[in-house]
């Protein structure tokens, strides 16, 4: 089978147009790539160090030296004349100003003293004794008792005087006894006036006089006693004093 070629008038301009478009596209790619290469910055170089670089030590700044020959000129001291000025007298304050200027005395500070409370113990109240008004009978009884006590006291004094007088009648004062000699004896009696014991309580200072008094007491046995046996307790022990002048 044989193919026949036919000519199409519209296909030729379309092919030329397509070639032109491709040519423009390739030219743009070429020029665009070149322009990008020119605009790309240079590559950065990185160097790797095996150790840190040593720090550079700068020398200290050199201070400028001042020549010793050049010294600053000091100004001359101004000599002041020795002139003694009279002291200004202080004004004398008046009594009113002195009183006003005088500081007021400080007031004493009062310290608070803490006082402990005193606890009072309860006071026991004693029962009030009722005073009874003595009746006429009581007064009569009291009067009789007083008269009886006085009578007994008179009897006791009477018989003690009789006992002393009986013993002194039997005392034979030895020679050389002082007038102020004083002998004290304790005489113990039995009912009926019998002498049980004679004890020297205080010596007169003269043993002869003490012995004479003791012998006279024993010689006066029995001693006189009141007839009332109730009074014997007052004569059981007698404290007796003897003096040579009595």
C-alpha cells in the first residue's frame, strides 16, 4: 500500500512558531542561569583550629617621667603681724534671762512597786462568853468566901509567927556572928507538928550560927499548928529565915 503525501497549508506556520518559542525559551534559560551565577556570593571559607589561639598580652602603658630638675614654684607665705585683739566681753544675762535659760529640773520617775497581795488567814471567832449578872444570893456567897479566905489567911500567919517565935527562943547565938547574917531553911512537918526534915537552903556565912539555928528547930519539935486539919497543906513545907538580931 502506498501513502500519499498531502500538503496542508496551515501546518507550516504552526511549526515555525513552535520552533521560535522553543528558541526563545532556551535562550532565556541560558541567559537566566548565567545571570544567577554572577549574582551568587562567594563561598564562605571555614577553618578548623586544633586549639584555642593564645591571648595576646599587651604591655602596660608607659607613664611620662617628670624631670626632677623642674620643681613647681610655691607661693611665698604671707607673714601676718602679731596683733592681739581684745576679747569681746560676753553680755551679762539678766536675772530674768538666766531664770528662763536655766533648764528645768528633771522630774523624778516614779517606779511602780508591785505589791504582792496579802492573804489573810481566816480568824477563828471565839464564842462570846455570856456575862451573868450576879444575883443577891451570889453576892452574899462571894462575900462569905472572901471573909473565909481572909480568916484562914489570918490563922496561917498567926501560927507561922508562933512557930518562928518558938524556934528563935531556942537559938543560942555563937560569939562573932555579924548582925546582918541571914540563914534560910526548909522545914518539912508531919501532921501534929512533928519535924520530919531540916534543910539549909542558904548559909549565913557563919557555920556556927547555921548549926545553932538547926539545933533550935529540932529542939522546938513539935511545932504549933492550927486545929483545923484542912490547913495542914499550908504548913507541910515552911520556908523560914533567921537573923541574929531578930
